[in-house]
């Protein structure tokens, strides 16, 4: 790890949630050792949740190089684990959020720190992502896949200024800002039953609603490992349904049980009407998109009623 001196004031930290036996935590931490760190770098926190496996042993190996700190949260819930870790982090800390299955380019940390130094505090940050496949999906499926599988760059589109786009394994925000918004939604993300995705985008949506500015950091490039079981059509359909569940439940949290879910019904109705059109098209990608939208629409309706009657 190379240290570079800069005139800085806030503290910079890295937060990595991990769970389960099959992780690439060691490779991720090894990748971090190749990164240049700003002078205000404090530590890397690894928070394991659910059951204990090898994360603590792996984390301890990098104490000298990365000043790693291991935390354990008993509940198998990623959002709850992140909130637990946040309770150990001071409010003025800029946190780089990443996962246990990534490879980082050496300039990532400096890119975040330098960009944040040029901005006021009421911002959050994100960078481009790329995929490392165990088995690359066919192009007709890849084009319909979510950004976590396909990778994401704005490509001249600035909709990230209005809509959550930064992925959970490559974004940054101040600890105090996230705490002030109540932390991550523990009804979303890995560990929820039934599983519902979207905890990072939910946080970004709440930040945008409070007037935060999303800042794209072009040089913060992160590569995400995609296992072969997340490159299939079945996984895609289930993933879209899980995303819909989260959206439906969040609608009730945001608006209350008495609000008529017009937007959810419109989305589902549109997906139903477009499904036969897309299935009859000559484009396999359009077929997949149609099935995915229908699955997401179904998930939204189920999520809404699950929240209303819970």
C-alpha cells in the first residue's frame, strides 16, 4: 500500500460487509494493498454477519498493511451489519463502501478522497463498475441484466443526478449523513426473508430526496466478480422479482398503508400489456426484458400487500 500526503481534514475509511463460507475476501483485501491511500486513511473495517467462518482470520492477516478491523454482527442481514459497523465510525468519516468479491484499480481511494475534498459535504459519490465473469452470459441475456452483473458507466447520461445508480460495491458517503437518515433499511438487502434487494439504492434515493448531490468519480474503477450461477436467465427473473418486492415494501414505508399504490399498479399493468408484444418480437433481449419487467411488477404488488398486511 502506497501512502500519499495531501492536505485533508475528514477521515477516510473502507467498509466491507461479508457473509457465508464462499467469499473472495482475501483477494479483495489483497487488491486493496495495491491501492494508493490518502494521508487521512484510517482503516478498513470488515463486518461479518450471520455465522462466523474465516473472515476474522483473513482480516487479521492484513492488520499491518491495511489497519484492518474485524467486527461481527450476529444477525444475518447485510443492512443491519452495515448499521452496526456505522455505530463504530465517527460522523466525519468518508466511507468507501465495497464488497468481498471485487478487484480495485490502484487509484480508486485517491479518486474518492480528492473528489470529496473539492465538494461540500452534502454529496455522495460513485464510480464505474466492470464485471469479471466465471461464465459470461450470452449477449442477448447480458444486455438485459442488472448493472451489478453487466457493469455500469454513465456513458454521457446524467440520470444518476436524479435516480440512484451507484452500485453497492463502489460508492462513498459520509457516515454522519447516513446515520442522520436513519441508516440502511434493514427490510432490504441480503438476509431479508423473502429476499429483497436495493438497500444501497434506497439510501441513495433518500439522500437525493434530502437535497444531496450525486457525484460521479470517473477514476474510481472497480471490477466485480460474477459467479456463474448469477449469469443465468432464472437468476435474472428471480433478481427482478426481489427488486420489485423491495420497491413495493418501500412504497408502504415511504407513504404509509393508506396511500393507494397507483404507480405500482401502472408499472404492473404496463408490464402485462407489453409482455405478449415482447414475447412475439424477433429480439431475444426484448423477450427477456419483457419477462423481467413482468417479474418486477409482480414483485412490487406482492411487496406492497406484504407490507400492508404485516
